[in-house]
């Protein structure tokens, strides 16, 4: 690999992937709070959210400009979910959601704490990072 003169140097710390888990959340469980509890209950420090299918009673996402978007339900579809959760440093966690409403509209942003209760079920594929 050739480094260009004047290019910034980066120091990377490799992470070791661990086991892959599938978590099923039940009705009324909050998406973010339940993932943090899953980490603690299973002795996991960090997890990477690889994907999710399911629905929410209502959805709440935060936009980069600071606005909060609430999608009324029930039956808000989780179209995609990706991010990471750090059980030891929850403030450093980030879960990006793309949600579909009953009228076919789509909203995306960071999952709000205590704002995304599961409707019927939500299944998440998670990978531990050590």
C-alpha cells in the first residue's frame, strides 16, 4: 500500500468478531432498552446490529438536526436497522432505523430511547464485538 505525501495517518484498532445471536423481542418491549438488557443478561459488552425485521406500536427517531419524528401506529414496520450498542457506555450506542408508516411513508433516523415499543414481534441479528 502506498501512502501519499501529506495524507493523514490513521491508527486503527482491530475488533474481533464474536458469536452471532438472534434476539426476539415481544410486544411492548422497547427496542433500544431491550437490546441493552440483552447485552447485560448475556455478558456482552458490545454488539453490532446486523439487521432486523418486525413492527412497532409507534416509532420515534431523532434526526441529525435535533428534531424528533414520531410515527404513529400501531403497525409501524421496521424496514432496516443497523448500528451498535455498548452495554458499558450506552451514550456511545447508535441504532439507525428506517421505518414505514401505515400510509406508505418512510422516515429514518437514530432510534430514540424509550420511543420504539414492539408491536407483534421484532427479530434482530446481532454480532458480538470483543
